[in-house]
C-alpha cells in the first residue's frame, strides 16, 4: 500500500448510512509538530463544526497533544463564541493518540446514538500500543463507529494510521 491510499476514504464518504442522526467526533492534533499546520487544521475543524450545527448533529470536539480534552455540543447547539474559542486556543506539547481516541470512544459510549463517526486530524507523528489497538478495535466493533484519519503536512507517518 503506497501513500496516499485513498480508497477507504472514498468508501467512507460514499457510504449510504451516513445521516445527521449520528454523533460526530473530531479529534484534532494540537501537538507541537502541528503548530505550523494550525490554520489549516482549524479551518477543517470549523467546517465540520458548521456542518454539525447546520444538521443539528451531536458534535464532540477533542483537541489533544500529550493530553486530550473533550467538548460536547448536543443537537448542533454550537455558538459563535465556541467557534471563536476553537480558533484562539492551541495546546502544544507532545502527541498522545491513545488519549484522544479514548476521549472519542468515551463520547460515543455516553451518546444516545448507536453509530458515530470519528474524524482524526493529525500529522501522524505518534504511536499506539498493541493493547490499546485491541481495546479500540473491540469498541469500534461493539459501537459500530467509523473512523476517518486525515493526515496533513509533509512529514506524515502513515504506519500508525493504517493500523
């Protein structure tokens, strides 16, 4: 498999069961290596946030670096102030994919929706343990959620994302 491998992303976008009645989780990498890509990443985040607002869709925003934070907006109740705050903040520091994905699965577990989408925006500079990968795959199968990873920047590491 040679990067960029797009077939799974095309299938994710074209799947027929996509509707506005499922939770949308956005995990946004805000580690030090993402600082040069902050404007691009936040533009993408604002676009997804706007879609969730328009569709009155539950939305979980999970910015992360070495720690992850979770902000949940029910039924698209996202204020302009929330969008401005997203643009003004940047965490910095190390990168911990596991912390972000745990917050994402936590948001799904606490959601009233059976299905969800996780959009994971990163430059790919981190690893996950085999134990976590097994935990994550079990939760993914149990809750029937989809994950889409968006790798941005020029120093992307595809290995972790494709696991």
